[in-house]
């Protein structure tokens, strides 16, 4: 197998997915206006419903599709998932009602399993010692996509509000063709397992996965961290408009800046820290940076602070690849698809609930006539959740000593 070519495709898949997502974020307030939102607060709430619908479909589909990739191979599942994304973006481009947007997001949630299969593919072609750094490289590539996507989305939205969706559809279609020609299979038949009826029950798959010795601790950390940091994609655009009056182009620039920081932290900083201090100490550092960033965004009212605090938020994002690698290192090779599916599915549970909770908090503290006007309240909510998970980190070191590199 050409490992370099396979890794290039996996990173290209993540990059194009990130560009497609990033294209949309800057125009979310305008998109909600197009389908009938009467105010910024109402638009944020409708946006939260779309995110929750996307996440609900990911919860249902991710462990199942991860199991399918364990049984039938990564390549066919990955290609079909990417093709479904093309259809989703076309629907979003044509949608002029909230109902059509909702249909598009439901399909996108199911197609989002391409990320699950991509991570399982990367686990197949990596040693346990390499996984933290390689999963960090995935995060860095996602960050690069966020450099390109939001800036491009804010720019092409000046032509048409539908233009970013057509562009995302084109990127995804090109990636499908790329995969058909260059992607080899990473899971040979002798390493596959037979699917059972239980594999089609997302709750059953999750319960089976958490029986893997030691894995419950990194899964809880991932669950809570993902819930806490859902505040960023959920209310970032609306918060910037409410507090600073920024328009789509400047919002896109801020997201692009975040992408730069994420790319640097996960491609350069993460590898250095894991090599010299190990997974466990690096995880501590990332979580502390996350807490400081959420606290800062909760109270800042100076535009320059948005970018100053962003560096800490990007360092905090190293939590995800480290905890994901710890989970993968505890699973057998024929369970990597299921484990990655469960991680995505548990993340989807939080993404069903968190957008509704976070946008409700934002709406409560920003709506006309609110007794206290406090747009930063959702960030402090995220901070409280992150603090709650900190006592589990020492238990992680005892539960999964083989993931500790130091």
C-alpha cells in the first residue's frame, strides 16, 4: 500500500470537509434571515436547531457506518459518504425555506460519517505511538480548511448567498473523484469482522465499546469537552455580530485566524509536547488553556481581545486528538471503526443538546427586554463544564497507562 498517497487523500478529505463547513459559518445569520428569522436571537435559535438535527443523524449513523467499515472495508464506505455530501450542498444551495435547510442538514449528518471512516483509516495505517501526532495532523488540516473556508465564504457570499454551497458541492465532488482513483483499501479481509444485528443499534454499539478496559475515561473527557466547546461553532457568528457589530467578511476573517492557530497548535505544538512530555501532561496543558480561553471570551468587550484569546482556544483544541488517540490505543485493530464511530456518536449526542442549550442561553441574555444583557454567558457555561471534567484526568493516567508516552 502507498501509505503516503493514502494519508494525502485522508488529509485532503478532511481539508475539503473543513472548507465546506467554513464556507457556511460566516453567512449563517444572513441565511437564517433568508428563511424567516425575525432577529439575531431568533436566527441563532434556528441555527441551533439545524446543528442539533445534523448531530442527531450523526449519532444514529456514525457507529453503524463505523461498523460497516470494519466489515466491508474503509474505501467503499468513505467514497459513498463523500458522495452524499455533494447532494447535501446542492440541497442547501437551492433551499429557500427552513424545512429544506433541515432536510439538507439531516443528510449532511448521515454523510458526516466520512470523518469517522477517515479516522479509522488513519488508525489502520499508524502505529499506536504515532496516533496522537497523526490525529493532531488531522486537526491541523481541519484548521487549514478553516483558514480557507470562512474567508472564501465571506467573499463569495457577496456574489450570492447560495454561492458558498455551490462551491462546497464542487469541492466535495472533486474529492469523490480523487478517492476513486487514488485510495487503496486499508483493512484487509483477514482483519475484518462480521457485523451483527446489534451493530445497527447505536446505543448497543456504545455500550459494547465502553466495556473495553480503561476506555470510559477518555470517552467521558471527549464527551464533556465537545459539549463545552460547542459554544464556538454555535454562537460565534451571532456573538460577534451582537457584541461588535461585525459583518460576514470580518466574521470570516476571525474564523480564518482561528484556523491558522488550530493548524499551528496541532501540527507543530502538539507533536512537540507529546514527544517531550507525553500524552497525559499535554492533555492537562490543553484543558487549562481551554478554561482560560472560555473565561476570557465570557467577559471580553474589546475587539482586539478576540484574537488575543484565540491562541489559548487553539491550544485547548489539542484535547480532542490526544483523548481520541488514547481511546484508539485501547481498542483492537478490528474495532477501530466502531471506536471512532462511538467517539463521533457521543460527540453527536452533545451536538444535539448543546446547540439548543447554548443558543437558549444566548437568546435569554441578548433578547430585547432581557433583564441582564450578557452575550458572553454561553462561554461561561462552557467553562463550568470543562472545570467539572478536570478531576477525571488523573484517573485517565491510571486507567490507560499505555497511552502515556513519558
